[in-house]
C-alpha cells in the first residue's frame, strides 16, 4: 500500500491544504484540479498518475495538531470523514495521525 505524507507544516488554510493534497496525489496532469471537498474526494480515488483508480492508500498526516489549530476542529473532522468514508466513495484510504 502506497503511503503519502501530508505535512501540516506545509499549509495553514484550506487553499494551502488543497494545493498540498494536489501535489501529493497528482502528477503530470494537463489541467487544474478543483479546490473543494468534492475534488478532494476525487483525488483520493486515484487515477491521476500517482496511484491507480481505487488503489488502497495510506495518508500519514504529520503535524496534525497544527492543522487542527489552523483549519479548525470542524473542518479537520470533515476532511477525516471524507478520507475514511470507504463505503460510498470509490476509494480506500487508511489514515495515520501524527501530532
């Protein structure tokens, strides 16, 4: 299972989060991805030249506590819910949180 490191030190707002997750989960695409929760869910599915469509992945979120402070608990819970919703999302994501 491929592991991707999402570093909370690399962003401090949602626009930065979207940029960072785009950097992690896409490579050599000829168009810009959306910067919203639906596009985030799509990136988790794969197929953007980094991991295959529906390929299980692990996201290791380091400096997670900083992200909670920067983005707010409610938004972080929404992001985690999207990542961990493997039933209706066409993606299989394991999340490791590192303070």
